[in-house]
């Protein structure tokens, strides 16, 4: 055990020397790692934000079924009961013609033109409606299909396409951004692999005398290859720290904008990343280290036989 | 100590570097291996330290059959056989002492042991006054003595010296040979590869002569014959 720690300490020391001796190459390696990790984190942020956005939109969505002004009260109640019994429906509320008007007035209280226009009309221009809250916004499409199947003479109009459009738009944007982010991350990851591989190769080349002498005097493999593996971890650690710092700075700038977008909803991108700090950044560090070590190992095995 | 049985080495089917060589070197011997350039002397050294694979035959080092030695065993073989070369193979950015210490560090020796052994071997080769100098600040002979010191850190039973005086003038060369003799007198088996006629003739020790990959003579008190 003591022997192992001694070796490890010496290997770490050697690898720090390697990192410093090829400082430019090390900086390039760290740069590309930073780009990769940033793109992965941006991808995560986009997913978190769009997930929250979809959630809020679905939350806001009520489905309005507009009824004829001539509809009789008991027929409306019967329809209400029928809709309430649908499995995807959470709640149905009846909004009478008068109630609709007062809500409308309330909403346009600061708009004197509209209020004037209303006064000119001698009749209430609004229709009564049933406001339907879906039970689970994921089954939104099923519910709309069911509502479309309803046959009743008192239904004046059903226009659900707006909601459907909005949701599918958000979904499409999210998907496109995620896909792009995913491809960009993959590209960066492949570049990282190549860069690390090359860094180790150059590292071995600059140390070829040293490695030859190490072999000659009977150095064990862990002293010959170990430093390159540890360098991989050092690169990952430095990049991860830079990325965490920069990313939280970015999130702090982003949060005010999100707050205006998500008014009334409790969504904070910063706390999303702080509560998931270890699963996100710990895993990224682990993944980056493993990828680095694999690339280093392949390069070291291939080139260190001098 | 070193035993070769019908050993051959082909770099490829057309390049026969060693051709069916057998000999036996006993513990404590001082043997010169001579022959013209390109006759396979360095190849033989490389076979002994496991740097090249043996094509045919068998080699034993201290009773250990290294014919099919695995990659992971080579470090252990190297610690039992000290090797020095014509070009010293020192690290230019380390002092003489650090060069010696390096050999111990990369094998995982504890610091306390390194600090004890390195100055000891430096003293054996007579460099205690110059051990803090860098290789470019000392003579060729002193560089070679540093390489010898480094090869001694594991107290090897065998020391292989491949043309150790090739880059040295005759005075420095003589000092190196005297040092090898001194190490041999402590009990280490020494194999000296050289094509320096004067050195071989003055040594009056066993001489193995190679010619075109074959062992053409083995004399107990040899002369340089080719
Ligand atoms: N790595 C190699 N690949 C192919 N041929 C080699 C290699 N090393 C040596 N040789 C050939 O093997 C022969 C013996 O070389 P070497 O052992 O270096 O001779 P010496 O040390 O006696 O001068 C030479 O013909 C040389 O060209
Ligand atoms: Mg040679």
C-alpha cells in the first residue's frame, strides 16, 4: 500500500512535469475539452428550459368549447356531465354568457376603445362556453380527439388547433435544438479524442529518450504509461473547473431573462444545476477522464515502445 | 550465468544477424565480445536484455530461461542486467546524480533508499566531486562512468557494455576498462563488446569472436584475431 502510494505520488509528479513541458499542447487539449464540456452543458440547459417551457404551456392550456347562445341550460349541464366523465378530463367549468362578458370587460379594462365598442352593441356578443382542464397534459391529443368526436347540436365551435400547434411548435424547436446540440457535442467529443491522442503521441515523442532510458533501467509500465493517464485526468479536472465557473456565470446572466419568460412559475435554471451538481458535473468529469485515459492508453501502447 | 543454445536471430528472413551461436559464460567471468561492425554484437546484447525476440534457440540468464520472456517480465530482467552503450544515454536536463536517481525512481524505490544508494554508486565510479554537474559539463569518460553508476543501482549480477569506449580517447577508454575490471573484481560478470584491438589484447581475458553472425573463436586468454 505504501509502495503503491509512493508510486502514485511519483507518477502524478511526472505527469505534472509532462503537462508543463508541453504547455501549448496542454492548453490546446484543455481548450478543446472546455468546448466539449460546454456544449454538453448547453445541451442540458436547453433541455431543462424547454422541459419547463412545455410544462408551463401545458399548465396554461384550457380547452374551450363554445356553445350556442340559444342553448338551454339543462342541455348544457348534460353536455358538461358527459365531458366530465371522459377519462382525460380533470374538470369542466361552465362559463355563462354574462360571466364571459364580465371576464372580457375585466381583461380589457385598460382599453377604452373596446369598452366603448361593447357599449355600442345592444347585445352580448360573447357565447357561453365550457372550459375543460385536461387531467394529464401528455394525453392532450387523445382528449382533443375525443372532444372532436362529441356530437351535440348546442356546440357552436371547437377550435383546438391553436393549442396543438403551440405544443408541437415547442416540441419541434426543442427537438431541433437538442439534436443539433447532440451532434455538436458528438463532433466535439471526437475532436477531443483525436486531440488527446495526438497530445499523448507528441508527449511520447518529446520524452522518447526518457522513455527509452526508463525501459532500459527496468522501469515498470505504470511509470512509463501512468503519467500519460494521469495527465488525462489533470486535463479533465482543469477543464471541468473552468467550465463550471464559466457556466454558472452564464446561467446567472440567463436567469433574469428566464424569469420574465416564466413569470408565475417556479423555474430557476441555476438551482436546476446546483441541485443536480454531482450527477451532472461529476459524471461529466468521470466521462471526460475515462475518454482521456482510453485515448492516452491507446496512444501510449502504440508509441511508447521505443 | 549466461548460456546460449543454438541461438539465431533473423530481422527478416533475409537478414540473419545471429547464426546458430552457443556459448556459456560463468559467474564472475570477464569476457570480451569482438568482431567487425555489423556482425551481430549489438543484436546479441539486445537479445540478452529482452529488447529483441529470439528467432531460434534458447537463452538462459542466471538460470532463467528468457527465450520466451513476456513483456511484463522484462523490467525484472533489466534490473538484473546492467547495460551501458557507446552513446551513454543520459538525460541532459538532469545532473549526474539525478540521472542515477532517476533509474531508482522509475522503479518505485522509496526516497530514503534512493538517497542512500545513488551517492554510493557515484562514489564507486569516482564522481563524488562532480555529481551535481550536468552531462554537458563533464567529459565523455565521466558521462560513461555515470552510465556505469546508473547500471549498478540494482547490484546486477551481469554488466553488458556495448562499445563503451567507442566515443572516448585512449586515456578515458583505459579508465573505463579499469572501472569495468574493478566491478568485475567485486563478482559481477562483465561482457565487454568492442572492436578495439589494443584493449582486447592488453586485457588477457576470455575473448569470443563473431564474424557475420557466427561464433568463429572462443579463447580463454584471447587475442583480437580479425
Ligand atoms: N532493427 C534491425 N532491423 C533489421 N536489421 C538489423 C536491425 N538491427 C541490426 N540489423 C542488422 O543486423 C546485423 C547486425 O547488426 P548489429 O547487431 O548492430 O551489429 P554490430 O553491433 O556487430 O555492429 C547488421 O547487418 C544490421 O544491419
Ligand atoms: Mg553494435
